[in-house]
C-alpha cells in the first residue's frame, strides 16, 4: 500500500514513516508539511491513502482534504490529529474523509490505514462515542426531514438507521421498535445492501452526511 504522510512536525512524519514501513507492507511515497503540500503531493502520486494532520500552518488538513476530494472524489484520506474537537469531527464526516483517529491512539494507525484502503470508514473509539451527541438537536424526525425518501428508504428503515447512528445495538433497536432481533438484523443487512455500504460505522456516517 502506497501512502503519503503530511504533518507540520517533521519529526512526527519521519517517525511515522519509519514505524509504518517496518514490516507493515506500507510504502511511504513522500511526506509534506502543510495542506498545500498535501494537494500537490496527492496530484503527483495519487496514493492509496493520504495520512494527514489537521492543524497545520498555511492550509489546514480539512481545507486540503476538501480540495482534494472535490477533484478526486474517490480519494481515501485518513485524518490524524491530537484534537477530538466536535467541529473538526463534523467537518471531517461531511467533507468525506474516510477516517479520523487521534495520534495518541498510535497502535491503531496501521490497521486504520489498511481498513481505509479496503474501503472502510474508520473512527477511533473516542470519536465514535462522540458521534451520537453531535446531532442531539436533530434527533427527532419531522415533516421537513424527509430526504431519506430520496434513497428509496422506508420510514422503518430510516428509524433503524437513526438508531444505529445513535449507537444502539440490535437488541436495543428491537426493543425500541417492537421487532425481533432477527428482523432487525435482516433490516440492517438489506439497508447496507441497498445503500452499498459495508458496516454499521459506514451506515452511521451515511446518516450524518445524507439524512440529518
């Protein structure tokens, strides 16, 4: 897997390069120091995954990610940061980043890179715990919030997607909607197939991006 690392701390970039290339089947094509470097290096190499910090001088990682995804919609960008700021998380999800993990969760970086490369959406455990609360003000569906119908989803499917996004497991969803756990599993499998998504994490991100 070929990646690019962009971080304004060169020591961090070089350390990540050394560690990730040590027996992980990861090749670091180049490293950059800011968002402008990220855009230029992405155009030059078209890497499998771009591993990028958020807070950088001149141009932030979020600004660079937005510019790259606008030109390369299939770009796989994993944001790596020391910040778990709610605003950053929301922006990362909405602009289409494939992952957002904290630097201190160091052991998860290589697995996260491979997961993103394989088409999964990855958020660190601390981030996942935050997601439901970020949309508390929109937790009740109303008449104006019917854009789920644009995806050929039924009311029941929408309700299940929302509960998945709220972090509920199948047992909790079955209790909430008065369905059997088997029925809930079938619903979720059908929803994932209909929306061409891989797992519950991607489904939650779909809810926040498209249905909320």
